[in-house]
C-alpha cells in the first residue's frame, strides 16, 4: 500500500478475473481500479462496470477521406492555377490524379490511426511515477492497482485482493 | 490460463539491449566504416559534379537508379510481409515481424537517398516539393517521378510508425526491468523516453491492437503501390522493353521476392549471431521458405511472359535490347540471373531439407545478386539501345558509383547493428502473447501455435 494505492501482482488472468469480481462486489468503482499487463489480456478482463472502447478504425477512415480529399484538391487547384502545356490532354486527368489521391488517402489514414491511438492511450505521458511493483509487469505478471482513501476502504480492498489470491 | 510466459529464454532477446555487447559494437563499427565510403564518394561527387559518375548519353540512368529500385524492392521484405501475416493471423509471424519491419525502414531510407545522389545537386531537390514561391516552378503531378515522391514518403512514414507502434510495449517492459536493475543508466533513460509512459492498461492494449490492425490494412496497398509506381517510372516511357503493361505486377513480385531473400539472410545471421534459434526456428524458415518458393515461381513466370512477348513481337527496337540481353554482351548477366533466381531456388526450396536456415540463406544471397542484376538489365539494357541505332552507347560505372553501392550496403548493416542494440529484434510481448494463446488453446494445439516449437 503506497500513496493511497493498493498494488497486487497476479500470475494469471484467471486470478485477476476473480479479484476484479470481488472488488466489484465490494462496490469499488471501476475508475478506482487499474489493470496493467505486458501482454494484451482477454477483453473481458476489465473492472466491473468499466468498459474499453476505441474509435478505431473509424477515425482511420475519416483520416483517409480527409487526406485523399486534401491531396486531390492540392493537385486540382494548383494544376489549374499553374497550367502546364499538355498538348490538348486534360490538366487534371483522373488516372494520374488518382495515384496521388490514393497516397494522400493512405497518409491521412496512417496519421489519423496513430494520433487516435496515442490520444486514447494517453501517450506520451513521460512523467508518471513508477509503482512499487512495476517490475513484476516486466516478468509477465498482471498488476492490479486500487486507489482508495487511507484507512477507510483500504482494509476491505486488501481483503478482496488477498481473497482472490488464496 | 497458465502462469507468466516470460522466462529465461527471453534473456537472449533482452541481453543485446540491456548490456554492452562487444560483437554488436564491432559490427556497427565495421559497417559504419563501409558506410563512410558512401558519404566520401557522394561528397566527392558533390564537389566535382555529376561528371565523375559513369552515366552519360544515352545511358543517363546508371547504378544510382539501379540501386534505387533495388533498395526499394528490398524494403518490401518487412512491412508488407509482416502486414500480410498479421492480417491473416499467422501465429508463426511473431518472431519474424520486427526484424522484417526494420529491414523495410532502413532499406527505404537508403533507397530514398539514391534519387538525391542521382540528382547531382541534392540541394535543389526541394523544387519537387509543392511550395509556392517566387521561383515560378511548380511540380508536375502528372509525372511518375512525383508519384514516386508521394508513394515513398507515404510508405516510409507508414513503415516507421508501423515499426514503432508495436515497440512501445517492449520499451515499457525494458523500462520496468531496467528501473529496478540500473535506474540511473543512460539505457534506462532511453527506454523511459521510448516507452512514452506506456502502462499496459486494457484500454491501451485495445487501442494499440486496433491501431496495428488498421495500419496493417492500410500498409498493404501502399506497399503494392510503391513498387508499382517505381515500375511506372519506366513503363510510362515509350522505351524498348520498358513500355509494358505487366511491369507493375512484375516489379511488385520482384520486390517481394528480393524482400523475402534479404529477410532469409538477415534471419539466418541473427539466429547465428544472437543465438536466437529458439525463436527463429526451423518452422519459421520452413514457412517463409515456402513463400520464397512461391515467389521464385511467380518471378520466373513473369520474366518468361515479359520476354516471350518481346521475342514474339519481333519489333525492331525491342529485339535489339532483347538480343543484347539474352545472347549478346549482357547474356552472361542475364543467364546468371536466371540461374540464381530460378534454377537454384527450384533445386533447393521444394525440399524440406532445403528450407532449413542455411539452405534458405544461401538461396537468399543468390537471389539478392540476381535481383540486382535484373534491375541493372532493365535500366541500362534499355538505355544502351535508344530507338535510333546511331545513338547507341555504352555504360561503365565509375569508382564513385561503385563506392556508393558498397557504402549503401554498409549503411544498411550499420543501421541494423545499431537497431539491434536499441530494441529487441524479436517482439517480447508478441511472443509472450503467442505463448498465452497456446496455453489457452490447450496441449493439443500448443505445438501448432507456439512460435518457439522446434520442428523435429
């Protein structure tokens, strides 16, 4: 127990699932529980009442549309503003403009994907302090941290976590 | 679910990045010295101008463009193969993806240098960038060279991000580990910054996996577009043996073929040098060897189709290039290419024993040589024979061009050796995840799913 936070390291996701159920039964709110692991866990391993969601891949699609449109407009508007002699051929031919539009679409999708991922993950966050059991994550344990008021709820939180480990 | 998948076997992956490894340092030093040849030669060319290169009328594209196409082809090793394996959820991909993705990133960086080198005056390269100024120039977006810039920039950006995203959790593993072992060291500081504050919460994993999936889907068509566009640099010109409708797919197949070749060689060297046989095991080589065989057949098919059409058409300008390539002065190059790209792979790879690490690496080395020759034959072979006979000419590379080619190989080695000292070459979390999935699947399926399971 440090800084009003209770830390526990578990070896398996089954143990974590039991602990989370107990915490939920004891009324610990989901935003007070943090689960951390070195590998992706099964998607049902979340604090009771909590949920995970992502706006991906929809933001990728939107980013792609924005990128594609931007590149298309770049080619179209600038080619018309600086018209080069084309010997009677179109100034903005669809096949060649399509190539650049496609690359713009891809670059927009890539940037939107990474930006969404960083935003949803809250990264970068370089100044967050390490917890006392963080090294257990490196050895593939699953860390459950519960934030609680000193003295008030720590007793039952500790009990819940200990019960799960029995 | 069983207990933690991290164990002593992971140490072999962590050691190169957590401690000083003299072998890797010497590797960086030696390849760095070879890389210096590139910068010396390029500097010499900048000071003395492009005339020091062997390119001259009518062969205006020589080694630099050959190397450009070659390195861009090599870059198809990683991101594309890795993306395909991720999308198809091939479990055996886990130890392969990172070493492949790193190849892509570094090969693209090197490939992207060659248009600058070829330009002779690299400081005017920004004229290709659409920035409105009073210089009165504007890039022609109808030119395949502009498409090249767009495609390579997109692929490079996508590949770098695609390499870096899955590395974040590994940096976090190393950070958490090093914080305990040596909290004040420079390496720990590096891992702290590189991990970006990753905590490994379910939300972070969910978003990361969604991002990797989305990136994989986007990167596959981008990779295909890149080498198609490189082929269009040639195919859009009405030159003998360039103006071909199959050049796009032909180049893409050739690029993936040379990409798999370099991956085979790199994996063999990594396996030997770092002792990571447990991860880059026979099963991985066997599976990639089958892919390698498929591309050998595809490349042979495309080459035959391309040459048959030209020979059958018997068009004057084209047959001049064809004859010189197949029976004339370049015949020794052409037939060497056929032997190392088709004959040897088909003699070795169909057999399980041939798809062992050494066999595939030997075939890979040959294919790398063969694919470089292919690009040389395409670029120089055609330009030697313009449509007007009396303008035919010859091309001999100068020491500057040879120095830059050798230096580029050194640069690739240098970047790779440096990378090996900064990040685990096999993704720690992906291998752990694979082990967890295998454990959940039960003993019956474990053998099939575990990436570390060695073939008998």
